[in-house]
């Protein structure tokens, strides 16, 4: 497991040399843990986080949904462009939508995608697709 993490960090460093975010076009940074997924829009000129979103924000909504004895929206298989998503992948898709909505409030349309050294597959891909579907341009 340690070797896998070191490889990811090496890939991340290699990517970060090439990617830089500005206020007009911030860096869309992704962090994925075993249980959760986080996304941020970062202005690297000032070193400030402009917008942040995480799946824990969506879980607050699920507790309310459980009291009504309804399934949360992402617990059902979500469909986007004919694809079905369930579980953590569906959560990642919803986080992508959430961060895009928050970015639109700040009038941010274009971003530079920083996948954080992770492979563009699974939850990372779903997060990016959710953000694209809600209006962010990479």
C-alpha cells in the first residue's frame, strides 16, 4: 500500500509542475480517500481556495431523507449520458455537480483539472463528468 501511495504522489508532483490555476481559471483539485471524495477550486496566484465540496455535505441531506423514509437521490442509480452509477461513484458524480453549482455562483466557468495523481477512472471520472454536466468547462 505504501508503494502505491508513493507512486500516486510522484504522479501528482509531475502533474502539478504543468498545471497552474488563476482567479479566472482556477485549478479543480480532487482528493479521494477510501470512503470519501473532496473537490476544490484553487487560485494558485494567491494560494486561496475559492470553492470546496465534499460528499459529506450530501450525507447531511440523506439523514433528512431517511426520516421521511425515502431513499436519497444518489442512492438510486443515477443516469448520465446512458450510464448507471451507484454507491460511491454516484456520490462522486453528485459532488461534481455540487462544486459546479458553487462555482457558477462565483461566475467561474472554466477550470484546469488536477486529478491529483489518480487515474482518470471510476470516482474521479464520475466527479469530472458531474462537473461538466453542470456547466464547468475543462
